[in-house]
């Protein structure tokens, strides 16, 4: 079995002083996962319909379409995304877009709005699929498509990459493609340098402070207030710890989930709660990675 090496020690209770701009205790990054239109579908050449991360809990339709889950995804791109967008633009705070390439192609209006809002575009795979079954070359080709898409949109290549469902090759391919950072990691509260790939920063993502838990049948959130409570408790702990050792917090969002009328208020409440604290920096993912490179460069490459 090959792939990334494991590290059970990490910073060993001695994390580096993050030194966030402005002396912030916590750098908070909100990631909007833009996946709608990139999910599995026979219309895209897949063997079956999508089954994951929506309000519809269904088995796959083999060789056919499932209109219920298609419409669940379409709600995100048609309606929910705009609610998420305005929660940030109305407050003048930034966010990151985890952009599935094919999903972006399906909705140029949403793409334009992301760019106009100043959000950073963080490739999230060309399709919203599992990359483990792909060959190394097949995955590399799709990564290059995502890079070309972002470069065409904003005039420069993206800094980071997040497959979401990575293969054993994803880290190596991200390093070879020239990314500064990869976000397919969940084992830290701060960025750290990839042990196997000098110069590749790993910026942690999160599956617990993530609205995908609304879609986990029987084991997640039901009410928006449950999401607020969990995020507030997480933030309070990191904020307290950040008095001595500043931390990072990531919040994952999905337009087809949190963009529903009964849930969007949770995003407004948590944004206002965080912004009412001194020493909090809501930051784009690219800016966090640039800061870490400047303040805590990889000693193997300096």
C-alpha cells in the first residue's frame, strides 16, 4: 500500500505562533462548495445517479436519472447559492469557493458573481466524484482542466486544490502541478507542510463544522440552530485558545443545504456572532496560505 505517510505527532502541543494579521486570535475561513452540476449523472457519462449530500436520501439509479436528487442539486445553483453569496457580500467579508469545474461551466452567472465578490477560486476537482478509482494520469488530466479554467477566469492559476474525495496520488499530483497548498486534510487546527512533498502546504479543512451534516441521515443537524450552536462552541474554544496560540477555523457550506429558507438564518447568526468579537479575521483560503508561507516557510525549501 502506497500513499501519504502518517504522522501521529504533529506540532505535539507546541504549535507555532500563527501571527495572523492584526493580531487575530482566530482566522476563520468559510468555504462555499460549488458542486451543483458536477455531481454524478448519466447525462455526464456516469453509470448511475448521484446519492450523496442532499436532503434526498436515495439509492443510485443504475443507468438512469433520479429527478428528485437532480432537483435537490439544482436548488443550490438556482436559489441557495445566491443566499450564501449575499450573506457575505452584504457584510463585506470574504469567502472561498471550492469550485467543481464542471459545475462552474453549468452556471456562468454564478461564476461571475464569485469573481465580482472577490472570492478566491479553489479547485474542488473537475467533477464531484471519487478520485480513488482513477488512474494517476486520468486524475492529473482533470487537475490540469481545473487549473486552466481558473486561469482563464481570473488571469492567473489557482494557489490551492481540494479534491474532496482524494486518491493516494492527489497530494503528489497537487505538488507536481505547482499548487502552493492542498486542503485534503482534516487532522490539524493550523496549516502544516506536507511531510512527503517539500513546498506543499496542507491547509486543514473540516467535516464537523460543515453543513453537510444536515445531509447525514440520522446522525447530523436537523435545525439551523444546531449548526449555530456547534459552530459557536467550536469558535469559542478556538478563540479562548487563541489568546496564547492563535488558531484557524474552517466552515464548509453547500448551497443546496444551508441555502434553504429554514437554514440560511444560521449563517447570518454565526457571521454576526464571530464579527462581534475583537481579534477575529475572516479570511480567504489563499490569504491564509500566503500568510503561512511568509511567516512559517518550509525549512526544507529555504
